[in-house]
């Protein structure tokens, strides 16, 4: 089977700092990583390939340096990497991104074989929109299964797939037909380390680099800034809270000081004490 | 941050882009809230959104509508009554048994038909697994996980959300596309007051689909009630632990205090990354947003990404050895001490205080 996994190179948000005086982002030297949510999608794809045979193609859209994240995916064991890069894509929001990726996936289908499954992570850590995966499905007219927590069964011959999907009140067990787009929930698997053989192969591998034209994208008005209905107008720092916490310095093991804190809490929230005492009766 | 707070400048209208709204989009009027109903129950986030939607509709001088998809029956009737009680002027209702459970195909068609027929200018959805999945179908682009919504001078929606890992905020506009859409996470907005109100205008619209049109089938549904899934977002009291607790076995101290209080427990992001607690327990911008009456944070430094997830708490008590930890900038009461040693004492003190014989003291 052929599986396409869409990944994104993102800044490691844990390492982003804001300049204390100018309130601007200090981008210099912030390392980039593969969007952590995408790794669950990649691992799931690799497992399916190992079980059913076939190939995994990783796809990303971004600046030329996004090739790093593709190479990383190859070291985990992906078979092929495609980088979609073009100045026309600059400034893309989720709608423009899903348009370009959908076109690239169609092209991948023509060149390397039609994928049975397209995977994405549930969202990215820098955008958090969770719109690109479903957007690709919509553009490609693919069925979509979002927030999948488990792939229960793949029946390639019958063209069917059974999954568990996280819904608000529980888990849905769903069956649908292939091809399908799946957005994978976090915590569903542990990313493999990748073998030495994969690392060597990744170092030598050719990453397929496509421009908008290469990917068969005709309508450049749907790409990049021009194809993006949402516009970021202002970026600003959150205002600090006016008053600071009342600090209590205490002996950590003294019960009286714990009592003092509780007095303070229930002094502020008297109704809560009544509720908690009532709750205690029923426990 | 010592610099003066950079609050947003007044909006210049249409984001100052000098772009006229295309003529055919001017027909879009009114504010809608997608009332998320799954298995006969409306998600509380929908009522929180009605509160926000009411403010936007009043500023724009338009009507606020709830848009409900689901099967006919008691659940639907109740949803309609509650939608009016929480501030809607009218309801758009699509009743069909095919809408009992969320499946993308019928929900996409249903919402698309409603929006294309009745044309709202703004559509708000909960940032839930359902809301985020169905929102994409309209292909208009949207602003996700907003923390603030406003209407600018030209009546465009200005949607503000955290960016760059929550260290900054940004305001986003949807130009030249309608409806303008935003998703908001549960508990980010406060619950508006409920007022008994007669049911007003209800517009019904058919789904026009049969089961055979739908490829995806539901084989089973395993409710969280059976599996004891956490409900952090809606807990009244939450106790959370951070890296300051130092070791995985100290997570138990957090659980013990939570148990004594009948509370939920959670943690900061590094704890999940270390594998000391599961991801569903994470509190913060990339985890759950909570809005409890009481929040006790033990050994959490209070990075901005944690702060945005807990700011809605009525009272925040922080326990940390570092008196300069950022958490003391937004906590109400700070205890500068070692949480590992203090938590057992606090647990014991709470247990004593809440024990049954204290009930008489309270009653008296």
C-alpha cells in the first residue's frame, strides 16, 4: 500500500523567548523540529507499511530548509520525501496550505502511485488550527477520519478501514472506505528510533523538490498570501496582571501554616467550603 | 515583563487593508453559534459561545442565532429551549436521525447547506473534536482557539489568539470571505447567565440525505462514563503538579490532595513530556483550559503557556520554592516553600477541616 504523511517543520516553541524590552520574538537560534503531533501520524504509517507492505512518502510544504525535517523522517524509516517549496507559497494560511498540499498529493498519486491513506497530525504546535488535514480531504474529495486514536483493521482487498476516533463524550468505532484521510491523535504510539541502515539511507537519499508548477498547481491566486483569507493584523504581548500574589512564607511541614492557608482560601471562597463538606459526606 | 503593556491599538477597520468587501458577501448577516449536540446532549462550550456571540451581535446590531443539528426528540427540544435561555434571538434547526452521532459526511452537508442558505456573517464553533472537524467544510479559513473576539470600526470580526507558544497574542481578520469563523476552546469564555425565555423563531431546514449516501458507518460508541475519562475542564477544584516536585513518585502527593478535596488533578507540560502523567492531564495552552473555583499549582513555575490555561480560575494558589517564579505574577496566594514537604501537611489539614463533624460548625 502507499501512504502519504504530511509533516510540518515548526519552531520549537519551548525555546521561543520574547525580548523583555521590545516585546518582539527573538527568532535567532530557535531550533526547528518536526511538529510533534505529526510524529504519531508518521509512526502509524510506518507500522501499517511494515504490516501490509508498500511505501511511505513524507510530504512537507515550506522553505528550502524544511528539507531537514524530511531527512529526519527518512531516518525514522520513510521511503520517500517530497518538498513542496516556492515563493508563491509564502504567507499561506490553512486554506492556502491545504490547497497546495492537496495538489501535491494528487501529483504524488500520478507519479508514485495513488495513496490509500493520507495521514496528518491532529494539529500543529505553532498554528493549532487543526484545519489543514480536513482541508486536504475536502479539496481532494477524500473521506476523513479526524482524531483517530487507533487503527483497528485495514482490509486492503476489500478497500475498508476500521478505526477508533476520539469524540467529545467517548470513543467512536468507525468503518469507512479507502482512500481516506486520517488525522492522528497524540499519545497513540511511541516513535521508533530508526535503524542505522535508515540513517545511512536518509543521508544519501534524494529529496524530491517540487515548485508550484512541478506539483501541477495552476491557480496561483489560491496560494500563499493571496490565497489566504485570514490575515494577521497585530502581534502584541499580553498585559501583565496589576497586582502580584500575596506571598506567605512558611515552614513546609507545620500543620498550623497549612491551616492558615486553608483559612485564606475559604475566607475568599466561603461557598466552596460548604460544597466541599457536602461532597465529603457523599464520598 | 517590565515594559508597558502593549494593548492592541484601535482597529482601523477591515484590518486597514483598504479592501472592499465583495458585493455578494454583503448579503451575509447575523451572528451564529454552532450548538454542538452529540448523542442528545449540548456541549457546554456552545453556551459559553452564546455569551460571546451576544456581545458581537449587539455591537453589530444584528440577530444572534443558534444553529443546531441533531435528531428530533427530547434532546433537540431541550437544546432549543436552552439556546434561547442563553441569549439567542432565533434558532436554525436541522433534524434528522442521521445526525445522532457526528460523522463528517452528514454534518458537513448539513452545516454547508444551512450556511449557504441563511448566510451568517460570523460563525462561532467550539474548538472541540467535532467543532474543529466540521468547521473546515466551509473552506473559508478560520481563526482557531481565540481568547478574545471584537468587532472593529468596519464591522469586521477581530479575533485574538495566543501565538508563538502563547508568548504573544495576535489579532486575525478574515478578509473577503464569509462567514468569518472562529473556534474557541471550552472554558476560555465564562458561562453567561441563564434566563428563562420563551422559545422564539425556529427555522427548520431538511438534511436531504439517506443512510446509503453515507460511506462511514458507526460500529460502536464507548462512552467515557464507562471508562472514567477525566473531565478537567469543568472541575470545580483542580490540583496540579510541575517539575518542581522533582520525581515521578511525587505525583502521588498531587493525587492525594486532589482526592482529599474531591478534585481533579493535572500537570504542566514538562510532566507530560517526561511521561509522569498522561497527555489528557495536561493543563495549559496546548492542554486543557480550566476554569475552576480553586486551582492549586504545586511546583509549577508558570510559563505563559500554562498561564493562559488557568487564568480563568476564581482563585489560584501557587506553591513554589522560587519566590521569583512567574506563577506568583498571576496567582492570588503564593506559598514560598517546598511543595514536596508541604503537600502532605496541606492534605492532612484539608481532610481534618472537611471531615463530617465540621459540618455542624458550618451549619451553626
